[in-house]
C-alpha cells in the first residue's frame, strides 16, 4: 500500500514498510546530537551532501535547537544560520525541509523554495497556518507538551496515546478546513517533546494508530534520550545502534518517514530488513 505526499516541488511516494529517510542538518551551536559540529555553513552543506550520498531522501535543516532546556533564538539569528544552507540545498533539486517553529522563518524558507515545513509546535505560532495555506509545501505537524525550555519538567498524561492522537486529529482537521489538502500533511507524535520514557515507548508502539488518522507518520527518535535510557549510552554519538533498531521497529509499524542522524546505517539496515521480510 502506498500514498503520495505532496511536498512543494515533489510528489513523494510513501510505501508501507519502506519509509523515506529524512537526514538531519543541524545548523546550531548547541545541538544535543552533534554539539555544533555542522554550525558553519560550508560544513553544514558538506554534511548534507554526505547524507544524500548515504541514502537520505529528504534533507531537514534546522537553525534552532529544540533539545530539552534549550534557549530560544530570535527570527533574524535563526534565518542567518539557515538561509545560505537552504539556498544551496534547494538548488540540488532534492526535497528540502525547514525545521522551525517561527512563521517568519517558514515564510522566508518557502520564498526560497523549501518543500516541507517541519514544525515541532504544530503550526500554532501566529501566522504559521497562513504561511502553510498560502504555499504548496508539505507539512509535518508535531505534538509538543509545553515548550522546549520546560517540556521535560515532569510531563503528565492520563492516556498519552489518546491525548496525542486527539491533538493531531484536531490539527489535521483545522488545517484541512483552512484549505491544506490531506495529502500534504504528515504527523509526528513528538517523541521526547514533553514525554517520559514510557510515554515514548507507548507512542512508538501506537504508530499504526496514528497512521489511521489519515496522514503518514514521521518518527524521530534518533539519538534521543529515549535511546540513552534504553541502552545506557550517555554519549549521543554512541546511540547509533539503538537508533537504528528503533527505526526498523518504526518501519515495521508503518512509519512513512524516519528522521535520523545516521543515514547510512539506517539505510543499510532498512535494505536488509526489507529484503528479508517484504520480498
């Protein structure tokens, strides 16, 4: 079974059991996963090229860290960080996503030609819905409880899967009512964004339930605290194996896209898993 995700210049095929790989390009000095390794423009562009060569289908560029406790940055600083990187990647004629909560950054990215708006705040910033409705960009609508600086301060749910599913269902309905076609929308349960380890496990196990909302599901657990808690690996760079295992599980549960740091390892694992189970 497959569906088409309309995202800017592209119509991306989402096939059951064969998730697209979204490679992460952090243009930040304080990323939890790489510690600012790709903060400078040329390093970020070179990293993006390597991600494509390793098997990434989509490049996701972010200029503001959303790790727990992260301080925010203003619009102009975020744009300075990402604009030249976006401009170069868009010229490669590959699907390019901007990871931002800010409507102004979204609008500027769309003007450059970005194909996907990936919003951890679910398009709740003033003006974000308008940017989306006035563009042809694909949307990733994520659930976050609170905001990055405080989201991990003892998050509590009565039924985490139902509550996150309800939020995403209503956001889909809101966007469709505004004129955003259903085939432009993906949902992300927001692993690690106001969630405990058990919340994250419950949400990942419920991937098929989120798929039933009518939008493809993006799973982003790569190198996150969830993987550290399960493996004991405190160094994010040492969480590759655990992250790949989670990506394979997500594929089994029907994830449409997996957002990862370690593209080559994930791509190779998915090829082997696919050959052994789907052929």
